[in-house]
């Protein structure tokens, strides 16, 4: 009964976070970018700017306040970039380009929800919003042997995994989705 209540509470909290809005990103004429994250229900957010090649050129964790955050991009060369904003539960990306005088934001904003993995003595629970994307879950032992693998194709995953039959030791869960991997480890006694 306690486990069912815990799953219900985690699901409700997860739903409230998923319902929160995306950050607002605005380009200004002075080759700068303004980010507002106050709609996110988290104390801190991570902000990254990446080149088209994937190289991170800015990576900072900021306290989430109602203040706007302005980034001066005038020293960056013309080209394509990605703004990535994340917290413990989701990652939002928006591409933009810089030309000789402006920052031009793409209209498309992509959001990937991170899995919530809760370990207990005999296993773990996974809560994940896949939004129709295929996800893969692997369980590996300390020698990196895959002891379990599963492909998930549902829009949302709320699943319990029982590892009580596995030997004591360290296990790692990897959830892969949308070209990203999320990892959580725990020691089974």
C-alpha cells in the first residue's frame, strides 16, 4: 500500500512539473538573447549554448528567479547555435542563428523529459514521459553485462522493475531516448 501511495505522489508531482511552461527566449537587435525561466518549478536551471557541431561554449547553472537573463552574443561568429535549458526533470532546446546584425530564433522548441528513477530494496520504479518516442531501458551489473533490456513505445511509462532475483552488487539503469542517455546507479544488498 505504501508503494502504491508513493507511486501516486511521484506521478502527481511529475505531472505538475510536465504541465509547467517552457522558458521564454527572446532575441534582441543588439545580438543578444534574453532567457526567462520563472515558469519552471525548480530552484536552479542549467543554461548551455552550443555550436552547431555540439561543442558547448557556455555552461552555467543559475538560481531560478523572476529576473530575465541576458546573453551578449556579439563576439560569436555568424552561424548556427542551440540554446539548451534544463533542470532535474526536463531539457528544452531551441536553435538560433547569428548573422551580421541579429539573432534569429527558430520557432521550434523541443522538450525531452528526464526519467524519474526511484530505487528500493528489490528494484526500482521508472516514471517517464516519452511523448511517443521510443525509449530503451537497460540494467547492467558492475561488470557492464546487460542483465535486462527493454524497448518501450508508449507515450508514458510508469513501471516497476523487480531485481530481487539478481545477486547482490551494484547495478546501473540506463534510459536512452531522443539521442540522450540518462543513468542511475544503486547497490543491491
